[in-house]
């Protein structure tokens, strides 16, 4: 079924986690509709939009880490996760 792509463990885990986040947000939104608010980003967003922004920021931090090359990618993954959590909470 998944033989069309070479799946490494990190890629499979990343896609699984994104799928679970989207599924969880869908179920959460069904039972508790999101409210829009204005955070430090100075735009009015709901939790789904903040999740999307956090995922994009995480991806950009990881691309930046790959561009630097010689540094530890786990350090940048941690930085991206912290920045994403800040955006999700207060963005």
C-alpha cells in the first residue's frame, strides 16, 4: 500500500503525528466549537489556524536547520516545538 514512497521511520512518524493532530482538532472542534481571538500575532485566529501557523513555523525552523547543515537537527526540532507551542497557546 505504501510502497510508492520510501518511508523512513522519521518521515512516517511525522506524517502520522500530523494526521493525528488534524484528526484530534476535527473531533475537538465538533464537540467544542473554536472561538476566534486576537493574540500576540495581532491577527484574529482560532485554534485550527494557530495549529497551521505553528506547523509552518516548525517546518521553516527545520528548513533553516538543514540549511546550516552541521548543527544538531534535534536542537532545532526542540526550538521549533517550543515556538510552535507558544504560537498555539498565546498566538
